[in-house]
């Protein structure tokens, strides 16, 4: 007689790490968008007000993907991966703007966002 542990199929649902990482990305983009919309951050003025809408869109996209993964929607991993890849495109574009301007805080932000998104993509692929 086999017990329930040996007869159950493997769990292929995304784990808890994926929605958490998506949420971290969403919060990061929301914070950046808020700064571009005028949230004060020291004496510096915003050098890239054109980024406010794209970063808000990426925040919503990643947040919606996180909610979809938590709700265990069909194709949750694929949707999460698509949201991450779109966000990586945005980060890549952001780097093409911030690197020539040599704004190190913005460059570091984009590099950290890229690392978080790459880790999220790996988790989405492996989960």
C-alpha cells in the first residue's frame, strides 16, 4: 500500500519567492515613479521627469503579475516571466539614458533593478 506522500504528483505551482520578488520590483518602480512625480528626495531636482509614467506602468505590471501568481492563475509563471522581461527592457532603456548623463544614483538604481528582475526571471523559469 502506498501512502499519500508517494502517490501525489509533484507541485508545479510557483512558490512564494516569485510573488515576493515581483512585489519588490513593483514597489521599486512605484517609488521611482513617485520620485519622478515630485516626491522630494533631498535637494536634487528630477533629471528624468519623462520616466514617471513608464515606471508607474512597470510597477502596475509587476504588481498585477504578483497578484496573478498568488491567485494561482493559469499560466502564472509565463505571465510573470513576460512582465519581468518587459520590465528588463525598460531598465535597459533607462540605463541608455542615465549612463551618458553619469548620474550614479540612477545608474545604481537601474543596475539593482536589473539584478532583482534577473533573479525573478530565474525563479519564474525554475519554479
